[in-house]
C-alpha cells in the first residue's frame, strides 16, 4: 500500500469552482500558504462573464447599475451574502481577481460603474460586470449598431448565427450571419474545444482567416462562437485580426464552454506555479478539527492524502458541485453535515409553475454564517473558529435568477480570506 502523503499549510480551500479559486488567489496575494482541494467544480459550465447583479427580484427591468442594485439589496435582503460584504470590498475583490487573470494571460475588462450588455449563446442579452477581452468588442458593436457578421460553422451544435441574428434583429438591425466550414474539419460534427485548441496552430489561423475574409465582404466586425484558442486567446484573437484586417469578438456557446474551460485550465496550471498546493479532481472524504488545526482526508490513485491546515474555507458549491445533496428527507451539507436552511418539506421545494416569477424556494437553500463568514450550528454558534465559508453554498440567495453567481463567489471569497487572515495573524 502507498504511504499517505501529508501536506501542512496555513489555509486549506475546499472547492474547485470560482469561489474556491478566487479564495486561493486572494490568499496567494496575501502570502498565505494555501492548499486547494476538492472535486471538479462547475467552472467549465460558465460563460466566462463575471456577473455582480444582473437582475433583481420583483423588478422587471434588467440592472444597469449593479452598485445601486447592491445598495437596494442591503435594504430589502440584509441576509443575502452580497449584502454582508462592503461595496468597497466587492469592488476591490473584482479588481484584484481580474488583474490576476490578466497577469496570467487572460485579459478581462475592469469592473466599471455600470453593467455591460453582453451577448448570450442564443442571441439574448445579459447584464454583467466584467467580460473577457476576447468578447469586449461585441457589446461595443451592439451599442453602436455597427455593421457586423456572425459566422458559425457547419457541424457545430449549440450555436446558430441565424438564431443570434433573429433574436437581436430589433436591437441590432445591421447584424447578419454566414456559415463556413472549419479548416480541416469539413465533415461531421465539430466541437468548440477542439476548434479552440486547433487555432493555437498558426497554419490553422491562416486558413480560417482566409475563410472569414471570403464571407465577410465589406463588414469590418466579425462575431464568432467562443473558440479563439485555449491558453492564449488574446494572442489568437490579435493574430486573426491581423490576418483578416477586421475586428473580431467571441460569443459564449452552450456549456461546457471554452471560456469556462480556459478559466479552469488557467487556475490549474498557474496556481501551482505560484506556490499553491493543488489537489484537483478529488473529493474530500472527511474534515476534522483539533486544538492544533484541521485535518482533511482524501485519496487518489496513488493512495491516501492528508492536509493539515490552520484554517479552512468551505467553497464546495451547491448541487452540481456536490456541496449540497438532495435526499427524500431533505437537503444536507455532505462534508460536515452542517445545518441547511431550506423549505420545511420537500413538497415546498418547487412552485407549481416552472416559470413562476418568484423562483423556487430550493434555490435559496444553503448554510448559515456569521458576520465573519464562519458557518453556524443549528443553535446559532460557530461550528469552529478555524472554519469559514464562501460561494453559492451560502443561504438566502438565488444566484441564477439574480445573475450574480460570480459576484457571490468572488465577494464572499474575498471576505472569507480577509477573516481567515485575521484569524491566522491572531487579530
């Protein structure tokens, strides 16, 4: 049998979603020795957009000013996770997170005073705070009603230029579409991830640029499904723009999408290079606390792994990531069996209409935390001084309806790391 591997660190982050990776980034920037462990997160299912607040409960219009919406949220929903993080801290968290991504080769727009109207895979619009640089030209062209052609590919499912144009016709009358074959993939089904990796080869970029010029005519702006390379998308976009002489932008495809896979692979490659102990793709089987720290137990194909940490951030997500589990008798938190705030009975999880504008109560289930983002027991006491929590595992928010998943992840990770740093320094 293989001997167990032991790691000792100051902070252990459990979770591989946006909240977990954001916590590791914030800890790394504060020179906190960090180990990140956990099962596969849901990063690959994201569009790459970083939302703060894009929609408000009971408000028909979309949110153009997320900071004003945040102030209103504090008044109407004081227990919402975003209401419990200062606006200045949220601003700093987004700026720090996007700056880190840019330094690692994945440029993002900086958080601004208003939301960006970004394109979705089906040609609708969503309000988001930050977008990848590869996608930024799309909202600008939309706002200017500039002549633009959406190019899609034969054999590509989940993205249709015709659909995008049809849904944006009223807002963007100068938008048109063309369909071509991807170089070397003229037959059968094609996939965005495969095309993205192919575009890292200069010869493929040259052939694609020739095909794009063949259908773009006099149009100077081209929209493509998100496929502009996996590891150097800004470089791939710049090269295609040089080869075509046109401005190019991406639109997310249906998940799992290339922008989400880019984020996941960047985190997994860069964080270990910068000193984070990363144990990905493995589920923590037990977490225990003692006077001298916390111990995480997990294993992989090479045998047992033990991580001993002075503090722990629980960022395991909800149902998709496995942080919460749905059972016939109710919803439970799988690792520590922390109490979960949830509807009184399973019959109350969902409303009668799937499209009920009030949403479904199950989507607001989660664990309770105090003002230092430490999880609470059913009696309202801290579960342990060494334990903190971040991300959508927290109760009292419906991140899907609020278009606020990344905002909750980044803001609460920032707060949890700030409080963990205070604990580790003895303050």
